[in-house]
C-alpha cells in the first residue's frame, strides 16, 4: 500500500488531503510512523523523530494513529487478495507476497492480476497500492518500490540478474544500513560488486547470511510464499516523555508492556521460552538482554519477574532510559505459530 496509515487518514478526513501529514505524535519523544507523499517531498520518512520531521517540514500536520482503522482496511485488502490466490504471505498490515502461478480466475499473466488487484483496492477502499511482479520474492519486493505510488513494475527472468547488478546494495531488501556500511568498507557498492565476491568470502564476513547475499546477487531466491509462516516473536515497546532513571521506574514501566503481550499470548494460545528486554538510552545507544527457560514461561507474573531480572544489572545507570521494550520468542502453540507480531502502545 502507498503511505498506508497516512493515506487512510487522508481518505477519512478530506481536510487532510493534499497536505503534508505524519501519523504519529507531535512531542519531544514522538516518532513518525508513516508520512504522506506531500511530507516525503520535504525528506520526512517513517521512524524519523517528530522534532526532526517538524524541522524539515514546518507545515507538517501530526495525526494520532488509529490502528483499529488500519487493521480493518488491511482485512479488506486481504479479502481482495483471496479472490485471486490462497497463497498469501502477509508481511505487515499493508504488504504481502502472493504466489499467482496458479490463480483462481485462471488469468495467464501476473501483470494482469496485479492490475486487477490494484483496481479492486482502489474501488473498494479508496486507496492506492503498488505492485512488484517477478519470478521470486526478492525481486518482487524490489520491484514493488520502483513505481510508487500507484504503479507496478516487472522484473523478468531474462533481466533479473542485470537488474540486480546495477542496483546499490543499500536498496536490497534484507540488507540494512549497518550491513550496507560493512559491505561498503569491503568495496561492495552494487549488486555487481556483491556477485564478484565468492561464497567463502561472503560467509567469512557475514556468516549464514553470506549464502543469501551470494544468491540474490545473481537474481536467485528459492524461498516459497509461505501461507503459515512460523511466528518468531511477539513484542511491544514504548518511548517515554521523561527518561527513566531508577530500577523501580523501569520495573513499573515494564509491567503494562508485559500485560499487553501476555494477553495476546493467551488470546493466540502461545507460550514462549525466551524473554528479551530492549533498552534505548537517552544518547540513543541500544542494548538487549535475554533469558531462556527451557520449560517455558508459564504465567504473566513469571514474565514480569524475568523482565525485572534482566533490568536489574543495568542499574544504577548514568544515562536515562528513553525507550523500553520486551519481546517473547521461541513460541509454541500446539504446533501453530506465524511471523513476528509487533504491538503498538
């Protein structure tokens, strides 16, 4: 979807149409969740601190997020997908992979299916979507960004490797800023540079991910579209208006986070073996601490105790804590689990 949260807000409030808006909170510790395309022209983007966004675009309008509304629209879109294929792998509320090799209407061309889906989304939701069409997930993901907003782009098998060769590695899905910097230090700037490195070289410098990088540099990605992805974790985090300074403050702030994820675990019949606490300090340095119980975490109280145990060695701290989060992982639920779920708070 194109600027999904912001587009929903502009659709539902005509006064916001054509305006530079950011979904998020206009406060010292606020962060932009999504920016409209009018705001993006000023350099405003998701995950940007609200203060920075306002500096870049003084006319920026902040709109508080309405996740219930976004989930409802997301469900509408999933129902449209299901008319064409049962092979749907959701990545988030506004993005999914679809395998249309064999599709329900029997349409021979994936480009025609993408056009039909985008037209249905526009008609039924009043929103626009962009599509990437290719022969594997890696290339389809890259193609989906090539004609935004409200467009689609095809990368054919004939052109896949050449397309990857000219692309900067920082634009590769699956290569984040830190990895891109490491690659740059090794003289790897483009897909062609990456393809010139041997598999042993990439494995030496990037571990298990080296094999993935080796093959995507050649336009090869054998990952299937998985309808039932294994959920790896469930977590939530929050940023504070005033930095936390004491262990007691941190433990108190952790309790509602634990309550939130534990209620979702119970609703989904999930149980975890690993708890991870995430801390971001006032200077933006970030750390995580984890602990695993092989027999599983059996109660909310036990989860709270684990979180408090992980926090305790971090105090006293010379720096305040601006963000705190907790994640449960190694999930089990009678064998049924699916991708990472993030909860907003």
